[in-house]
C-alpha cells in the first residue's frame, strides 16, 4: 500500500509539473502579446506586427488544445459544456472497446501462436527443479496442503463412511468360509505343523515344571492305604511318560498323532465351509461383535489412528514420507533432464493446453476488462487515465502553442505580402 501511494504521488507530481510547463507557454505568449500591443501604440516597427501575430495565434492554439485535453478528463473551468469530461461519461464504452481491442488484436491465433511455439517449459522446469531449495519448497507446500486437508476433514463423516463400507463388506463375507480358507491354506503349506510343535513343547515343559501338582493330584485320587512313596513314584512315571510321549510327537513329523490331528483339521475346515451350523454360529458372532455401535467405534478408532499416523508422517521431516517425496521429485528432475522424449511430451501438452485455454477464454478476458473498467467510478477512471497519459498530453498543448503561433505568423506574413 505504501508503494502504491508513493507511485500515485510521484505521477501526480509529474502531471502537475507538465501542466505548469504547458501553461507557462501560454502565459509567455500572453505577456508577449500584451507587450507588443502596448509597444505598437507608442512605437511602430514592422517586426512587432509579426511578433504580435505569432503571440496571438499561439494563445489561440494553446487555449484550443488546453480545452481539448481538459475535455477528456474534466469539464473545462467547471462548465458542463456538451462533449466534455468524456472519460467519465463514456467509461462503459471505453471498457467495451478496450476489451474488444485486446481480444481482437492480442488474443487471436495468429498473434499468440508464435509466443506459444517459443515456450519451452521443460527447460525452465528442469532448471528450477535442479535447485535443492525448490525441491524443499514443493515438499513443504505438499505437507502444508495435506495437513490442511486432514485438519479440515469431518472426522465423524469419515468414520461413518468407513463404518458403512465396512458393514457392507462384512455383510457380503461369509466368515465361516473365510476361516475355512485360512485353515485350508495353513494345512496345505504345513504351517499347522509349526504351531503344533510349539504347543507340544510348551505343554511338555509345563508338565515337567509342574510335577508337584501332578503328585498332589495322584495322592488325592489314590486310596488311603496306598503309601506316599508309591504315589510319588506313580506321579513321576506319569509325568515322565507324558513328557516323553509329547517329545516323540514333537520330534517325529510323521507321528500318528500328528497325522490324526491333521486329518481332523481337514475335516473341520470342510465342516466350517459346508455345514450351515457353522455359518449360523459365525453370523451370531458377527452380529454381536459387529453391532452398529461397535462398528462405529471400530471405524472411529481406525480413522483416528490413520489420521494420527499420516499427520505424524507429514510433519516429521525425517519421516519416510518426506524421503519418498524427495526421492520421487529428484527422480522426476533427473528424467526430465535426460529424457528428451519426456521434455517434448511436456512441452507439447503445455503448448496445446495453453493455446486452447487462451482461445477458449478470450471472450472472458474481454468481459473482465469491460466489466472492470465499467465498474470503476467515473471520476476514479478519469483520474487513473489522466495520471497515466496526462503528462504526455501536455505536450499537445505545448505543440499547439508553438504550431498555432507559426501558423498565425505564416498567415500574417502572407497577408502582408499581398
């Protein structure tokens, strides 16, 4: 705003200076004319008539051109003479004509095509992306935009959307068949063997480490007449026997028990998939766990976790997001620098779309100019134009003074010769 005011005052000062200069020519001619008129009355000389004629015609020319220039922007001397203050009165016509002039003479295919053809946006883009600071600008602006988008999102609407889509998906899914397929997959890849070995090892160590519990149980179940050492020995044999048996199953991958468990699991997976009983049981579980209230809560928790994770990623400059974005931008910059085909493709698209958009919207440009000028206050438009061109128009007044004087001198000279 300060810069605008300074420019305004500077132009106003220049306009005033040139108006004073043009007016001073008129004053000089007026003083010269009066001087010659008074002098001729007391002392007659041939040359005085020529000077007087020059000064007289110069004043007429000065006044005529002053009127013409002033009539563009004001009512001369405040008199509302017809066809004066033209800018203020004709502002809408000026806007329409200016808009039409720009559209017809600047926004036509013949005029803009040479400029469009000279465009090489890929070179400019390559040089710009070569600078690390510009890459950081893209990354930071992307982070700001994403952060703004996430902050402006309605969390409740997003959660409801997730819950709705999740419910639609779950209703279409037969959980019994999903679990049957998972179990079938584990069996075919023999992943259940790892689970079984893990469980056998844990059970074996649990039995060994809890031998005292086994002894207490044996004593409780045996008769009162059985000696304690017999109970202990029996408990020890049971513990060791079970542990050894479990160890055998754990070590022998082809053990009968393993095969029986595998067979039962295959049967169970088939039952899960084919028997209605399991489908009904899973539907009950689904209805209980995935009630509308629970589903909404799950959806809200999921969205909040996703949102928090994304916000953390886009605000931490050391996060994988920034590294990935920087790597992507650097890769694109390198491709742009080395791939002539990519540069040609970008230039072609930019030129085509720029040419098309300019021609498509040229009427809009004309309307913008017309409406902008038309919506200005008449006095404001007049002042704006006078500040811009009024300084140069004062030379018309100066030229009018001099040319008028010379024409008057010529006419007087011809008259004297005749």
